[in-house]
């Protein structure tokens, strides 16, 4: 099902497409490939939206902090807004201090994508990024496909949102696409203060024994540091809020968690890499991906009128930040004749809430 949602500042129409399968329903916008809402049951079978979204097109034009969007051409930060590729230097727009973040101020999250195939449970959206757009070389043809699946309406079911990214180019370029949904498994609807509560009670598990420390610009230093003995150890389930304020220098630098974790298992195959649980609702979310890392962000800089600090968490599956300037990191170069391919699945279940255990 599709419907008119609004228009961009230049008058381009934006559509909303609703995807559904037993027990799961997602609303996707052609603007920025945004996942506006994602409804799955809690432990009592009650559906609830688990991502932060905005009700109007004006909200996405004026309030959005990448809520639910596909970010690119390069998700995450590139130091000093520049890189050198095959001997040629490229300058990118800087929108995060001296860095270029998520493709710059007019990245893929600000573009209207074209529907390229729809069904009741899926949609493919396509965008052609011209040579030189946001400073990147090569014309890039990107396609993102969202697919929902569910095994039932009640709390005994299992539901998933699958995201498949594909791209080709006519000249060497860098590509690192990811989705910037903010999750709150307790439900993203209004709470006592008008917005949802924080995610500090959510428990996170990451299959990663190393992470990337950052400098004061939030650019990786190049070290792959062990998480053992630090607040970055999520190898066993850990409540997000347990160590947010423990004074670790890296938490002070980022104002919380805003770092890339390096998965222990090699990239390539689709494999489980993370799990999030919320005790009140009983909801759990497992993350599977083909990517080598994940940017875990605890919503430290959220200052929206409704969504305040810490009301959502991001698990942005991706290659590492600043890889174009770090030859020791896995490469993000895409060349003509190659196909960029990446898949991430967010899989949901609902067990008993904490009070019933």
C-alpha cells in the first residue's frame, strides 16, 4: 500500500509505502529510504512501534537526526572531509566539525528515492548519485530493498526486517551504506513526558572483543583495542546505563557510546552479531549482518523536541569509520565491474516481561 506523504522543499513528492506480514508492519518513505515506523508485538501480543519516527514531512526536513534513513554515499565519519583514491585527492562537504558525516549535509538521507519494485511485504528503492555529488567520484546506482517477514500475530512469533543494499559504479569510488534507525524496544510512542523513556535499561550483547577508540573528533585512532575490562565489553549481556557515567575517557569524548565495534567472526556470510533485550516489554532484537563492524550509538546527542537524549539506540552495521584514509582497515573501494552487496536483518521475538519471570 502506498500513499502521498508530503513534498520536499523543492516540491518533489514523497510517498509512504506500508509493508506487512503476520505480526509485523513497517512504513517506509521514498525520502531518504526512511523506516518511519516498525510495529512488532510485545510479550502480551500488543503491537508497538520500536523505531523513532516523525509524523510529517516537515519534521524530516527540519527536525530529523537521520531518523530511520539510509545514510551514504559513506555512512559514518571521514576525517577532514577528504581522501585520496588512485592518486587523486577528493574534497567532501564537512558537516561534523572538520569531518564529513554520513555523506555530508545533502547525503542519501536527503534524497528522494525511486520505487523499483514493490509487493505487500517488500519494496526496492533506487537512487542514482551523479559523478561528483557530495565530492565523490563516479556515478553510483544504488538500490535498497526492505523485506518484512513474520510467523504469527501473537507473542510466540518471530518477525524480521531485512535490508539488502546493492550498488554499482562507473568509476572507482568509496561506498559504505547503512541504516540509521533509532530503536527503543519499549515502544517509541509518547510516555509520561511526551516522548519515550530512555534505552538505558536495554541490555546489549555484541559479538565483538575489540572496538575502535576515537580522538576528540570521533575519528578512529587506528587502534583495535580489546574491550575486556572496559565499559565497552558487551560480550555478555550488559545494561546500557550501567557504565555510561563511569568516567572512562572514551565515554567522556563521545558523551556516551558512539564507537565502532569489530566483530569476531569474519565479514561476508550473514551471521548473528548483536542482541538487544528490553525487560519491560519482553521484546528482543537480534541483528545479523554481512558487515565487519557496527557503530553502536546510545543517542547521546539527541535533542529533538520529543526524542531527548538516550531515547533511542542505533546499531549501524557497516565498514569502519574513516576507512578511505586507513589502508589497514577493510577496504570500502568499489570499482567498475564490481557489485557492492550488503545485508542486515533485524529479527524480533517477545519473551516474558521482567515482572513475570
